[in-house]
């Protein structure tokens, strides 16, 4: 079972973790927040804090006496030099990894307890602006022109994050106990932590995925998990010996009979980013990493392969698990797609594709002046402004029927830049010259794509290896820094009955290509790696290799293409992969055929792709794509979003303030003195207060039966035969149910339903207070 630890960070004072930028002219250093405005402590920071906590823990006498022989000198543990057996690793390197043995656990970013998942609207809890000045260390006086302001987080905020291990065996449980002890040794975070800011306490509040630990509840540990793990830390790390590091277990793999259903299986994949996602393109500068605008097929394949490697021992080359792994991830039986951004429309997603390379617009007026295809008829000058310069469109194109001037492009992809530094472990301070930045895709965005399996057996094999259940969410880690608060996504796999229903085309081939048509337009939906007979990369469309793919001689009428370098990294070898040259997605060509097209062959090409590395998402193509006819004929352009992938919601302070003002206006306008000055209505106020989380309509029904036993209780007493009809014969109950004050409450509950559902509990609490105040006046008289 997957081991998951949940920690809370309770602040004892205000803190500041800089976002690396300011906010207008008032704040020079803003607080680090996610794209939805929720304050966040990034996983990179948490990893550094836990590393520092363990470092100081290992300097204490009990552990230093026991593990001091693993020190190479007085300041460094085995670290970079650890290339021997895993059993020789010191606790520090075992928990946080080495270049030879990377750590296996993942740490999430810490967000507010009430907003653990990305929210659908901006939520910006109010911080406070503090003005500070730099002091000259020589004169001990304020330096001139060194006044600055920073945003500080509220010391009352509570953050929560999780740490996960792939299994719950003894080795991982001992590492979890060590990490819990290190977390309890952290007392400050953020800036100026040595001068009163950022005082905090890490508390373990939950453990999931193990039956080997029994919680021990105490007065200070209500859940009992922290006490249990700290006792395990004392027993195994101080007084005993910890279990050796865990290794992948040998699990049985059921190989589905190959003689089963042979038709291809199309699986639709929906992904929501839960943390910033960084799939780095080749770095332009050594200290800056910028993410691609989509999730590549190599990254998706690697994430599922890594998920498999954590569950099975792949070192046994003759085992069934290793053979199944080769069939699934290396032989091309499963084509892993790139995932392109999807536009969220109400409760559905609208897919997008990279723009065709021949899609042009006016350089001066942009989309407001028009869109043209270079392979069609292009005007000599813009009709609106007369500009003769047309530029290529860069944004993704939504697959939705449109008529210009409606904007068919998706330009809402959100990115954010975060700066990071390296801490010198000996000094506990920033290392000079070690500043670098990430330009990552923000959390709370959606991506979609179609995964194609060769047959039913291949799909069953992938489910068994990667532990995938259709129509159920799973958590994946993608891209760079995925162990340190980046790259967590929630994925949803959905089998599509019609294998020809391509999410990036949306129209059947028969409606796009006529049986006797002799002109075709071929468009690359993804990058394609094509080689000639000599193994050289092709850098454009040529009649020779196009004719070989289509099975007949062709003539190129018009073509627009570009290339890009495809870089990669072999994590096992620690070396860069061979650089490939690919035709870029969106490259398109118009062809004149010598014979009528073979529709079955074209359909197979659209499903299987062309060129090399097709199982990594390369080589997807489309013939006569609907985008060239303004997506006419796409009858269903949206896909229902699974409920499990919905963004969370949270009440912002400004929205709550607005609701309080509006609801108070409603309450103040009611005749409380005429209808509610009755001591018996105190009971109604108590009911409202107790059941404030019940929907208003259900609460109104509860008030209508106030004083009656519920049906379940009557049945427990023997039913109406034993209990009688007393619940319908009490005049006091009937009188209270018909009381003007109760009817007034029912009317107000119906009015409350017109407000946002998130404010219903608060509105009921305010209604209960007003009812208690009105009923108490008469009682006081």
C-alpha cells in the first residue's frame, strides 16, 4: 500500500517567504502565492527545512554517537561519495537521496488547510505590509535609500502538506519515523527566522496506507500517529537498528490472453495540475528553466513507467513483470500522447490543438483584423489597416465551430516565474551565485489527450502494471522537481467505445475526405520525427517520403513547415539523450494524388501515426482537418469534466464581507418584535445553530417537525402500535410549528438559497443569533 503522511504547520508568528517580485508601488517583496491567490510554502522550501531539521537532529549526542562513524569529515556526511550498497548510507543521505540513489518519497507544497486543492476563483487572504530599512553593519545606523516594504503572512494561518512513499514496508516506515522526528525539530521558516519571524511547529496529523502502525492517542496528540512514529524512531534509530532501505517487490502480473479482442482501444486522458508543472525545454541560459506549454508523451510514459517500477522488481529479466514492462512501454503496443491544454467552459472541457503553421494574422491589429491560411488565398494587405505584414499565430486553436470575428484561439494558458536559491549546509545561508529560476505552468489547469492501445490485452496489461482504474482519479508526478512541490497532477482515464473518435479531430474521416477526392491536406497534430533511407532527419515535406507513407505518387502543391530540436535526459544513465530533429506540430502540406485515396489506409495512419518514437507521442497526423473549414460540422466540441477533477472553492474575505452586508440588510428589514419575541423560540435558535451546515430547504423541513420524534426513533420504540399517535396530538407542537416566528424563519431560509451555497452556514448562524436576540428580549422582560 502507498504510505502517506499528512503534516500541518502551525505558525506562532508572522512569516515572509518572498515570491521574488513586488506588487505595484506599495509592496517591494510580495508573499509567495499560487495562481489562485492562496498563500503557499513550496515543496523546495519544505525539503530544505526538513533537511536542516535532520541535520541538526544528527548533531545531537544519541545519534551522533551512533552514526558519527559515517562522517567523512566533521561537516559532511557520505553525500556525493555514496556509491556503495544502500545499507551503507547514513540517515541523512538515505532520507534525502544521493546522485547514486535518489530519494523515493515525494513532498507536496503546503497550502492553507481550507484550500488544499486549486480553487476556481481568486482567494487572497489578507496579509500585512511591513516597512523595513537596511542597517549598515559598520555604523549600526540606517542606510540611506534602503527603505523597503514587504508583505507578511498572518501568524494565525495553518498550512498542510503531504509526504508519500511507494510502499509501507518496514524500511519506508522507519524512514517515515525519521522524517517525523526531523519535522518536529523544525522551529522557524522563511525570512528573518533568527529574529522572531516564522516561528512554527510541524505536527503529524494523519497517516494513510499502512496497517503496521497502531495510533496511540494522548492529550497532545489526538490522532495518535505522531506519538506512534516518534516511539518507532526511538526504538529503531536510537535504541535499535533501522530496517534496510526498501526495494521494489516482486508482484504477480496477470498477462491477458493475446487471442482476445484485437481492435484498438482508445482511452481518453484528462489531467488537472495540482501543483506548478515544469517540463523544461532546452535551457537557453544555465540558470533559467522554462516549461513547454503542454505535457509531452515522453513525460507521460515516463511517469507511468516509474509508477510501474515502484511496484515491481524489474531486475529479474526472465520474470513476467519485466516482459510485460517491455511490451507496454517499449514495443509500441501503447501510444502515449502529448496532452494539450483544454479550455474550461462551465462544467465541460473544450480541447485545443497547436495552430497550423500557415495560420496568419495582422501584425498591427491581430485577431481583430482577421485570420488567413497561407496555403489558401492570402490578401496582399490587411483589409482593416492596410498593413502588408502578416505574422504567424502562436496560441492554441480551440476545436469549436466559429465564425470570424469570434476569437477561435485559446490564450489563457497561465505561467508563473519563481526564483530559487541553494542553501549552504555548513553555514545555513544562501550560497553565492546559486540563484536560478523556474517558469512553470500554474496549478488548476486542464490538459487532455487520447492514449491508444493496440488491443484489449495491451490496455489490460497497462492497467495491471501502472495500477490504473478507469473512471477513477490517480495521482501522477510529472516533470522537473517533482519530489519537491512541483509536478503533481490528478489524472482520469476513460475508455472511449468508438476507437476512431479522435479528440483532436472530432469528425469522421468519411466526412473530411471523399472516396474519389484527389487532393489532400496533411497536418501534423504533434511533432514528427521522420528519417530518410540513410537515417538522416528530414527537415521539410518531400514528395518521396510522403508518397512512401501514402502508398502512391504525390505532388506537393503548397507546404509550410518548421523544425525543432527534441532533447531528453536518461535518468538511469545520468546522461543526455541523443538529440532528434522533428517537424513541428502544425506543419501542413497540400498534396495532389494520382489515385483515389484508400480511406482504410488513411484511417490507420491517423490512429497509428508516422515516423519514429510514435509511442512517445510523436507523429500524430490528420487529413483535411476541420480547422481549415472553421471547425464546421463539429457537433460535440465539449467533454464533460469528471466530478473528481473539479476545482475547489473557498470564500474570500471580500466576498464574505459583501455577503454579511447584504444578509444583514435582509435581517434588519424583518418584523422581529412582532413575530419573534417569545421565549419558546429559543429552542428554534438552538436548532438553527446546531444544524447550520444543513441546506436551508432541509432545515425548514426539520423546523416544521420541531418537537416530534423522527421516524427512525418511533420505529425503534415499536412503531405507531407501541408509541401511539402522541406525536400528532400535541397541541403545543402544532402551535409552535404554526408560530409566526417559525414561519418567518422558514421564509428567510428560502431567501438564503438565492445566495452562494458557500455562505449558507454563515447565513444560518447569523439568523440563529438574530432569533435568539429577539426571543431573549421577551424573556428578559
